[in-house]
C-alpha cells in the first residue's frame, strides 16, 4: 500500500436525506449497526459512513494527504496530519489546524480520538526512541503532553480516557501509556504485532494483529482486513473470541461490547457480543464494504 503517501484528499461520506452518491442496493438487508469503513481507490483514501437512507460525499483537506488519519466516534470528522506536521480536524463544515508539531511521514503514526470525541492524541516531532504523545482539544483549544511511549504506532484510547495503546515501530510488542501517571509499559504475551485496533474501556484487553517471526511487517498503513487476536494486558493471556467463521476484524465499543467481523461470500457480517462474550446481534454489512477496513462502529 505504498500509494498512501500519494493520496490527495479524503472523501468522507455521511448520511443525509438526499442521496448524492449511489445508495445501497435495495436487496440488501438494512444494517442494524452503523459503521465507518475505509478503502483505497485511484490513489485516494475513501472513508464511508454507513447510515440510511443514503450516502453523500464531501471532500476535506487537500494537497498531499498521508496515511496518518483517523475518524471521530461520531463518524463525521477526520483527524489527519499534513505534510507540514500540522494536526487537522476536517468535516463537512470545514477544516481546522489544532496542533502544529506532529510527526509526519511514517504511516503508522496515526492520531487517535478519545471516546467522547473531544480530544485527539498524536505523536510529536522528535528523534528519540520513545516518542512524546501530545493531546489536543478537537476544537483547537489546548495542547498538553501526556508522556512518552515506545509504542507509537496506531494509537488507540481506552474509553475511560486514561490509557493509550500502540505497537512498537519495529513491531516488537505493544505498549500501554497511562496518561495520568505518564508511565508506559510493554504488554505481556504479545511478541510481534503490526496493528493495534482497540482497547477495552478499562484497558484490560487489547485487540491486535499478531504476526509471526517470518511474517511481513508491512509499511505501517491501516490494515483493512486482519485476523484479530485479543490479549489480557495484565497477564498476557490470549482471549478466545467466541464467534465461528473467518474473522477479519474486531474492536471494542465504548460501553464494553465487542464488534467482530466475519468474512462472507457476498458481504461480511458484524457480530456484536456483550462483555461476557454472549452474542447480542448480527448485522449484514453493505456488500460494497466487503473488502474495506472497519474504522469505527457507531451504534
């Protein structure tokens, strides 16, 4: 996915009553859960929010956009880092710079939204092995340092707003940063990983793409489809996911539920589990999202 660095702009699709982009086929079952997906087309990153009755697209940003972006919990805003190291928040209503000292050029150094959508964590410029994490208000008010970490890649927040997890740039493990104590430590049990998807609300469990010693590490871009593994961040124990089929993603929701993607022939299925692992519901994803990555679950 080397074309990430050449992506020019992001297409953010949101639902309105006026369908300005192709609506989902009427033969598809309406999804029970709204979700945000991403993919690549003609050198551009596409971010699609699946809400009925249809999709409309707006373009935000401009110039050369790197792989360093993430979508807010509401599915309507994108935090991204431009070639000048500026952290920006874009939406249909405009684009605002909220910090000017972000590290740029490494695809895995993506910003991360808090569960309430009010703050964005990002990696600051620097050459130290342990990178400094800054946290900026999404409204552009206030930037504060929250400590340093050896796991700066694909940062993700716990829903309680205390902990950030990310994998090491050399893929050798996952680190958790306590933003209150400003202490970072390596999570046990995970030898190699090239993606961190999400943390449980209390940061006790982490969803990662664990890789073997001979597996390619990739270039640090977002991983559209991956085999999820869940680990206990205190004991290192691997937690079984009680869903049958070929799993191609999983992420924790802010209330502790776990959303699991199951590969399908025509469309994938999104299975939602409660905190105990009991299945709550199944929803057919749009067929057009079958090969796209999952950025967020909104409902």
